[in-house]
C-alpha cells in the first residue's frame, strides 16, 4: 500500500469514501500546492478528526472555501491534504428573536443573503458584494471592502465561532453579546487565514430588513469637498449603511459616462424607519450645501446604487488611512482621468482606492504593519507541528 | 507561578534602584491601602478587622515606559509578580497581589499626548482617570462617550483591561468599540503598538486581558463631538418581558439611543427615581436598606429584621410591586444633532407604546441622569450595618434572556434581596445587572454566604446560557468559572500567556491563569 492509499483509507474512515478525491481536477483547486488528496468533510467534528490525523501523520492541511480569493500557500516538503468546506453549506439554526443565525462555514455569501431575506433579515452588506465567497473564507480573510459605516467591519457580523483548532480539538465560544471574560478567544480567531484554526460554524448577528432602503447622491466641486462632507456626515451621527466618495473618472464609471463632467460625488445608502431616513437626508443636504455640494436627482442616485451594488469589484489598490491622511493623500491625485475613490468609512478612518499601486506609495508608508513576530509565536504555541498551512492573501 | 515567594532583599534593592524614593514605597500604610481593590468580598473582611487581605511587598508609581521596562527586567531576574493597578475600582479582585509582589500603580501615566479633531482620535496614556480625560476632551468640544459609574475613580487602562461598559453604551459602544490601537508592554518587556487595521487578532487578545499578559501603557481612542442636544424620556411598562421587547425592537430597527435602561419591578420600587415614595413600612425599610436614608439605629434594626429572611423580603417586595401594578420603569436618553435625536426619540416612543408603555414625566429621566453616578456609591451603609451588597452583570442573547433573569433571580433570592436592571442592550442580546443584598452571622458566615450566592448565581447564569460577565471582568472572583465560560478556549488563553508572559510574572492567578 502506498502512503497515499494508506492516507486515503484513514481519511475515508472519517468522511466516507465518497467525500475524498485524488483526481487531478479536484487537486487543481488548490492552485500551486498539488495536494495528495482533497477531502470534503461535512462538519466541524470531521474537520477536527482530520486535524488529529494530520498531527499523528505529520501532514499539512490547506483550507479552501469558495475559491474566490487568491490564497498563497507556502509549499511544504511533506504531503498536503486539501480541505474544502463545500459540503458545509447548512443554516443550522435561525433565531428571529435575537436575530442570530448559525451557519456552517462553507455557505456562500449570496445563498446566505437569500436565505436571510426569506426571513425578513439582512446583514447590512450588499448581496453581490462577495457573491460566491463563503462566510468562512470571508471571516478568515476579510476582503478590503467588507465594512459598512453603520455595521462596522465584517467581523462585527460574527457573535461567536466554532473552530477546529490545529491540535484537533473543537472550540465553541459562548454566544452572548459583548462578554467581559478575558480576551475573546472566538473572535480572536477571525482573520486567522486558517493559520491556527479552521472556522467551522459561525453565529452571525443580523438585523430586520429595513422597511426602506434609500440611495442618495451628492455632487461636489472637488474631491476634497466631497471627502470633507462625507466625514462631517458621519461625525454628526448619520449612519448610512453604505458611503462612497469618487473622483471624476470613478464617478463616470459609477454613474455613467454621460455624467463625466461631475467632478466628485458622495454616494450613500440609508436604511431604516422612514422618519429617521427623512431627517438623515435633510441633514445630508444641509452638510453638502455647507461644502458647496448639491443633491443629484433620485433617478441618478438609483442608477448609481444599482451599479455600485452589482459591480462591487475590487479592481484597485486600497490603503486604510485616517481622514487627515486621506485628505493629504488625495491632494496628489490631480489627474482627473485616473480613478480614485474612497469607501469603508467610519468617523475616523477610510479606505483610499486607486487604480494602480504606484501613486499611493506615500499613503502606504502611513499604514502600520502586521506583527508577524506575534503571529509566528502564536502559531508555534497553538500548532507546534505546523499542521495548518495558513494562507497569505495576495493583496 | 501562583505561589510567589516573598520578594528577596536583593530584589527590593534592585527595584529601589529604579525609582526615586517618592515613587516607591514599602511602608505599611501603602501596603495596606493597596492590599485590595473594591471586591466586596474583601469589604466584608475589612469590616471585621481584616485590613490587608492581599498585601503587596512594594508599591511603585512609574512615569515612563522605560521605567516599566526596567521593572519587568528586574522582575524576570528576581522572579516576583507585577500587578498592574489603575484606579483600583475593579470589583473582582483583579488588581490585588494574591501572593505578594509589586503593585504597579499607573496613574502617573496620565497625559493626552495627541488629539486630532479631524480624525476624532486621541492618544492617551493608560493611567489617566476617566473623568479627567472626559473633562479635557469636553474643553475641546469632544467626548469619549464612556461613562461608567466609576468614571471618577477608574482609569483608561483599567477600562481596556476589563472590557468596561459605560452608561451610554448603546450609542458609543463598550470600551473595546472605542479603541483604535493600544500601546502594550508584555511580560518580556517588549513594547508593541497594536492597531485595529493591521493587528485586529492581537488587539482582541490584549483587550480584556486584566493585566495577565502585560501593561497597557497608552491607547488611541475614538472620540465623538459633544452632543448638541440631550433628551430623556421615561416610561412605565407592565413587565420586564414587555420592556425587553421594546428595547429589542428599538435596537433591531437600527437605532442607537444613548441610554436605554429598564428596571425590574423591585428595582423600580426601591432604587429608581420613579420608585415608591409612599410611607409603607416595606418601602421605608427597603429604601433605607439601599439608600441609607434612615438614621443609623433604625437602619440597623430594619436591616436585621429585613435580612434575617432576605428571601422572604424579595418575595414580599416582588408581590407588593405586583399588587400595586407598579410595573417597570424604563428610561430612554437620546443625544446628538437635535433633529436626528428628536426623530430617534419619536421612534423609540412609538415602539415603547406598542409594548404597552405609559409615558411618565421626563423629569424622572433627567433626575436619573443628574444622579447617574450616585447610586453605586451608596453601598457603605449596608456594610456598616453588617450586611453586604454586590452586583453581578451577565449577558445573553434575547431568546435566552428571560430564562437567565428568572434562574439567576431564583438562585439568589433564597438568601438575598435581589433587584435587577437591563442597561446595555444590543441587536442580538442584552446584559442584566443584578444587585443582591444579604448578611451573615459573622465574617466567616458572611463570606461563606457571599461565596455560596456567587457560586449558585453564576452556575445558574452559565446553565441558562449567559456569559458570566458583561463588563466587570473576572479577576479572582470569577476565575474558577473561566473553564465553564471558555471550555477548550482556556488552552488558547494559556498559549497566549506563554507567548506574552513566558516567565509568568504578570498578575498571577487572575483570569484563571
Ligand atoms: C462604584 C463602582 C461603580 C462601577 N461602575 C462600573 C460601570 O458602570 N461600568 C463598568 O464597566 N465598570 C464599573 N465598575 C467596575 C470598575 O470601575 C471597572 O472594572 C474599571 O474598568 C476598573 O478600572 P480601574 O482603573 O479602577 O482598574 P483596576 O481596578 O485598577 O484594575 C482592574 C484590572 O485591570 C488591570 N489593569 C488596570 N490597569 C491596567 C493597565 N494599564 N494595563 C494592564 N492591566 C491593567 C488590573 O491588574 C486588574 O486586573 C464600577 C466599580 C465601582 C466600585
């Protein structure tokens, strides 16, 4: 018996003979890794068992969700098992009182949004934002656009987690809001990129789908005015569910080339009770006027909304900056033909996007860096045999 | 390294070499003063002469990161414990030297080093007292939005180390929502700046770590503009259930009023501004119990009678409240831009009316606001009168909340007078703040009863699905419940401990580590 056969027998004993494969086409899904086997576990218990096996046999595990990201795995010398969450697509429980939903990590974002909609619930982020990505993949390696001024970053969706730790144990964190019981271990493992644990089940908080969702669009003479107004809107306490600022070239893309003469826009989505939205719109108009802005017609706003929600593509390079840094950085983009836009706002910081990396070099210098030393130490403590390959996202 | 040996004289000399004489002390008065925080269990002992439950060897007051780093190095070399100490207002025995060691009082690190009113961010040193910070921000038209009742005696570092919650948490969030980055020196003397954008995982590990991994030395905090307007509304709702439903509807619709407070029937009757002021015996007795309003002799007599059968008193109180159909008081506070705040108030009003709420005089809300820090500091008369009082704050999802309320209430009621309010609500759940009053025959009896009450209440909370703390933290008091709370997550916490504090010098025994 070859070692691979031996391995497949052991893996089959965990997941069943039909849920693993050594076919070239399946292995190719783990680009550049060439795993000996690919396995499709059905739940966290099976993943934990596979991890225990991996520890025993000193093999490595690479994890794949929806396959929409571009993970970059390091190539180990010993054999690799590819683990895909594609069978883990169930909604385990939905509690409409708490507005929480327990889902398996392999459920795709669009499917999740559809299922929630049937129950009158939503996440606050656009359905098309991450279409085919899985919730496990999104929370393990959040994309740069996963943030709403009203709800915060994507990780805020997650109340608690069940993870399979590298040592093969299953860790379920308590589902309770905002605990003060030491570091929040469950939430700490979000963003981990399957480095020390694999997300298997998530408890997500949702909201009732609001009675009203209204887009609004404001025109400004300069990008600076638009950004300053956007900041003022947030800092006064208006909480849009989406907020974007775009320069002329990007605005033309978002609103349509016939509107190419628009120098800069602020686009928003507001959601909630009618009266709250009405007051918020009044306030937005007032603030826009203070910064030489003006409200664009509702049909244009609707058009913009349609496009930005359906084409939520990440076709640029983003840098997270403070508002002051962003104001300084946009001063450099005087060429109206080059696309520049800002999103993922909160009252303090914003993501600055540009078409290419090159002009943001100064801005990048302002950005902090990941503490790789700490990550390595945690890895050594929690995954001593380096079973999990983890993934370094290509940004 | 829970069993610390007393500090050797060589270690004492090494510490003394680091600090000028006015910033180090091994004098008895200081060792007594720093031998406890505000854990009520130690107050029971204090009443009967147990003056230094957790006596440290030395107290130091560093003024710089260099001093802290040097101290850590000496501590590693001589193997003694370091206990970060902020305001000492913690109520769980988190800032005490369980087996000797050095108390490191951080209150001299108290500067706002940078403030940007474009970004609404401030760099602040960790030892600053909360009210001092808020006052300095207010001068610039800004606020942190964090208002714990202990704001005048607690520090920024203490808040971050315990995941504190303020009274306006539904608008501004808890302290963990307000922090943008922290400066942190771990148990190997390594300083690191941990920010939300690049190191969210590490930030999540440091916030709430109660000093067991190292010192939070400074933080960049998110600010808001001072509100243009602030309004209060008060309601009476028929029951806790209906009141919670109103809270839930408001939050799940996406609103964020600054204050949402719901008192259960007995808390409404006794300690809220709308409480019963009628001269009934029970009312006077219990009011005296909680407010210390009666003369001392009368108070003692009332206490003895009332608390001899505290469980009965709870039931009588609950029945009385029921009979009088007093219902539950709810206070709503909105703030910010006037037009937005008014719209928010109008929506809250609609929801509360839908839940059978009756509008009361706004003055009740205003009066709560004016006295908002007061009630927590009126416990001393109870201790003086041989009783004890403590608070327990748990959190649960909405669908488990009523069970948690009933089960914890029941667990405590057999031996204590129990009041509760709901004051930190979220879209997915809420915290419940129980206050319980009881007394034992003597110190040993009182402490045994106190421990028993905590044990049964926490066990009830755990079984009903609540987190054992929402904002007070763990300290020593709840350390043995960490296993129930985290299960296998304790392995991860222990791994974090070995990474941050491999020598085991930082605040041993807390968080069950
Ligand atoms: C009357 C009263 C009312 C209260 N009201 C509230 C309330 O409304 N909301 C609320 O959340 N809490 C409340 N508390 C509890 C208490 O005030 C909080 O837990 C507070 O966060 C503690 O801050 P502190 O500075 O006093 O910390 P301390 O009590 O000094 O320390 C608490 C813990 O944090 C650690 N620590 C302190 N500073 C640092 C640091 N810089 N780095 C690392 N570790 C550190 C200590 O070692 C200890 O483990 C109240 C307490 C009292 C007595």
